[in-house]
DNA sequence: AATTTATGTCAGTCATGTTGACATATCTTG
DNA sequence: CAAGATATGTCAACATGACTGACATAAATT
């Protein structure tokens, strides 16, 4: 067994040798910063593992997820949500179309648009991955009372940038530009 | 302005056409799943933006962060925490050493070990990035009472895998196998 | 002395992001 | 209607940060 070079209390002391010109000691939320790192790592890890079996990566998951959740999403909307370039999106989207996880329909009003929909095959994949993540979330919320759960939702919402919200965010909050009213 | 193809209520209805043989409709935590996605995206986005100025990426940030926070971390520990290969770590670590953000010291007991420490330059970088993230967290927690904040911590902790915890996780929780004591 | 461990490094590959340029179909506007 | 703007797709080149596999060195352990 390797020796333990830092024990329970060995994290870097916050107030250092702050002698003289330093720009004032800040109170950092190291706890939340690190918890978010580990929590998110394990949260997406659930899906990552399963995706390997399909020969897909995280990028495919994100596309499938939002297409399933917001049927009729346009390519442009997806680009806003994922914040990647159309070339990046194009690659994974093409695979998902070719392999029958997503279908495109031409827009009714605007025939240039390609509206995206999950096929049953795609829905099954999203459901499987969301099931794993839901299991983890349900487990994590098990011993937390309704007020606590509400606080968690409020916190996560407040962590999100509200300037220039994309269509999905507008759906999650209640149609942009208004101030968040919790 | 492009037309809105899904409005506030247009998210995929959970109970589909569940006629017959489907494997039972699950209650999915779409809310938390999506909030985690957006919250984490914007949370790391703060640092990403700043890192560009240094010519560094997220990988550098993660290394710097944990080296600063847990001084004397061994290379092997870092590999456990980040869950990447030593080849991947080697690349970014080499840059951080070459550019004077991190220094190595030979282990006292075991002279094969390279114990890692942040230099003042490294500490400044970590502090800058943690400051941005702390700002966001503080803002998000502003209107949440102490019980709510406790619930958020409990939730994030419970989201993390506790089997095979690395040394940093042992420090965050209270040395493996025991239950977390808030 | 032999083996294991901790670390470093070379070489090649893959996934996913980026820019820039350009093509096509379709809608909008003067 | 002709001209321009918009939505999408695609080609090519490149960067980052993962990966595997192989191998080298120094130091500890057996």
C-alpha cells in the first residue's frame, strides 16, 4: 500500500503567508468546486460506460438527449444548446441519422429547416441512459426532504448563465429575458 | 427571428404510447439531468475562458487545482483522482513544470516518488480560477438558507461513487468506508 | 540478485472540438 | 423577378486531450 501523503486535514490552508501586497485572502468554495467535479464525473460516467457498447461517445448522447426531449428541434437550435460548430455536430448527427437513431423532417413553414426527431431506437437509447442517471439522482435525493430538493433545484438553476438563453433554456426556465423568479 | 419549434411545455411527454410490451414507463429526473448539464457547462466555462489567456486547457486546470489543494500529491495519486493515463497526465504536467507553475520534490521515505507542489505562480493561477467559480457559487447560494445549502452539499456528496475512493475523495469524505459525517 | 514499483517517454490512434471555404436549396426583400 | 440572406451540409486541415502498447530508469522490496 502506498503511503498517504495528505490526510484528512492536509488540504491547502487558505490563508497562506499573506504578508504585504497580496490581493486580499478570498474565501473560496473549494468544497462545492470539488464536489461538482466529482459528482459530474461520476454522473456522466454512468452513461459513458453504456455508450461504449453502442460505439458512441458523449457527443452522441448529448445530441440524442436533446432531440428526444425537444422533438422537432432544428439543427440551429441544437447548435445553440450544445455550443459547438456545425461541423462538429454534423459528424455525430450524420452517424445517428445513418444508424437510424434520429430522423429528419422538412419544416412545414420553412422548407430549409430539418426538424429532428428520435426514432424508437433512439428513444430506447436515451431512456436507457437517462434511467442510469435517474437511478443515481434518486439515490442521492433519497434522504433529502422536499425543501432540500427545492434548494438543490434552485441552486442548479442559479448556476446557469441567463444572458442569451437558447431555446432549451427558455423551456427550462420560463421564456428568457424576464428575471428569474424562484 | 426564427420560429419557436417547441415552447415551454413541448418537452417530450414521458408516458409515450406505452401500449403493450414496453418495459414499464420510468419516472425520469429530466429536470436534474438537464440542470446538471447546463450548470456544469457554465461552471467550467468560467475557467475555460480565463485559461485561454495562459495557453492552457481544462486538463491543466484540473492538475493545478489538485496539486495546489493537496500539496505533496504524488503522480500516482493524481492519476487516481483524474482517472487518466500517465501519458495524458505527462503531457500537461511537463508543460506546467517547464513553465514554472508546479515543482517536484523527491519523496523523503521513497525516493522514487515525485511529490508535486504549486509554485506562487501556480497558486496565483488556481486562485484566479477558483475566484471566478466561487463568485458563481456564492451568487447561486445567495438566496438559499443554511438548511438548503446543507442539502446541496449532501446531494453532491451522494452523487459521488464511494467504492474505490481515491486519496482526494478520502480527504473530502472522512477516510473511505465510513459513512459521510456532515 | 531478482523482482516489483514509481515514474517518464516514444509512437501511434481516436474522439471531439476548432477555422475557413464553399455549395445548395429556400425564403425574404427591393 | 432578381438579389441577397438564411439554413443546412460538406471538404480539408488542424488542436486538444483522451487512449493503447512498448520500453527505460531508478529505487524499493523480497
